[in-house]
C-alpha cells in the first residue's frame, strides 16, 4: 500500500522519521508521498526523498500558508525525479476572518495562487494534490476551466459536486472515515469507483479511531482499509491492491 499524503517533513517527525517509516513498512506500507504545504518545509521534503528511496514529494503551497508563496521556489524542485506532483493546493474557507470585504479579498488571493499551481501542473504534466475545505462549489467552477487537469482530492470532503470530476481525479480516503461524525462520507463512499480511491493518512493529523488523540502515522493505513472493506463489502486484499495500482497510475511511481 501507498500512503499518498503524509507530512513526514513536519517538525513532529524530526526525531523519529526513520522509525515511523519502519513501523509503516511492517504494516505493509511500501511508499510515501509528502505533499507540499509550506515553502519553508520544501527542502526538508526534498531531502527526505533523497535519503529514503521509498519517499516521494510534491511541490505546492496550502491555502493557509500563502504568505510563504513563491512560484519560483515551487518551480526550482520540479526537475527532481522524486518530485511527482503539484500541491497540496486549493481553497479553504474554514478560517476566513474579518469583514465580508476582507473575506472576499482572501478568497480572491486563494483563487489566484490556486490557478497558478494548476497551470504549473499542466505545464509540467504533473498531477495535482487538492485541498478543498468548505469551498467545493468554487473549486468545481475553477476546475471546469482546466479540463486537462488531473489529480486527487486529498481528504475527500464527501461533497457530491466533486464527483463530477471522477473521470480525471481520484479521492483520498483517510482516518476521517473512521470518525463517529463521518456520516456524509460513509454515505458517499459507495458512489466512488474503487478504481478512483487512494489511501492516505494526512499524518500527523486526523488519526483514525481508535487512536484519536495520538500522533497519526502512515502505519495506520490498514485501519482505513479495514473500514472501507466493511462499508463496501470488498476484501481487504482487493482494496489494497487496487488503491496501490491507482496511486502508481496517478503519480507514476
């Protein structure tokens, strides 16, 4: 299995990233993708990919970290063989603050940098790792402007409007599926073809049940697979094999 979204460049992994990778391998995880979130962490992600053959990384800026945004810096690592995607990028309206005018200004800024990263992905023929939170409608409008764009909806939020893109996007399923309040995702999951599901943890965040409150790690992917198996009545082995194939097809790893 492949953990297609884990922030191993996070400072919480500085002291034991090698042990975390080893624990994950023992759980059946053979490859790991570090998404780009903050320009400040990009070199750390690149260095980890150089150090560990099983680690890959993406170049991108999360909508919460646009103050670090630099298109030139994003471009600077794209010739690295281990750089396999653009993102995580997208729209996040969850933390918008201030007056309505200030909120609209922030939305426009997010859209500007989102479009830049989509265009960069198209220029380099790379998949996108998308972050979408409380912004599904605007995300869909933007993606309709780029019919050649492809990638994954990281931590798929279960908004059915995004299923419109299942011919060219995958859907990242992680620990949220095991949460008690994940009712909407439980209902929508059967509408996603197995050929479009990717596995992820978003480590160190969104730790699956029954380990909530602990630091998340890639080793918990089997808990996600088990939950998918229970919901879809599909054998664990088939889910593991298909999701592995899906990730390899999208990211060319």
